[in-house]
C-alpha cells in the first residue's frame, strides 16, 4: 500500500465505482469527509448495470498528517435505482507516513 513521505506531498485518491446490480443507477455521487479534501470528481452521474467509472480527488498532506503518522480516507458512493431505491457503499483507506521524521535535539548539557 502506498504511503506519503512529507507535508506538502500530493496524493491523488481514485475511487473505483462499479454498478454490480442488474438495473441502471442515476444520481451517482462519491463523497469523502477527509478535512481539506476538495469535492470528489466523477466523469458522470449515471451507471448502467455492470458499468464502472473512476472518480478522483487530490489531497495535500499536512504537517498534522505527518505528526499523526497516517491519513485515513473514507469514500462513500450513493445512487438511485429506477424505482427510487437508494443504494450506498463505502470503503476506507489508510495511508501511512513512510518518510524519516526530523530528530529533535535534546537539552544542551
């Protein structure tokens, strides 16, 4: 699994969305509540039965992410069937800090 090495690094999240049902979906959207993540962009808002699309969002790693040692992102896809039944699925991904943290000198003696 990929990670990040420094504050300021850009992470592109890709959300693979697939309609595994046997009816088309309308009003398909992907959201992710990660603070600082702009709206997730999808190439469309409908999916035929069995069809898929990839939605994306770009996130900039913060100093707080480095201190915490990870970033957790939870994507949620929603849509609606022709009979107006709401469908939803969710997936979570955690990226770990893989860089070297700067050492802090101890007190001078």
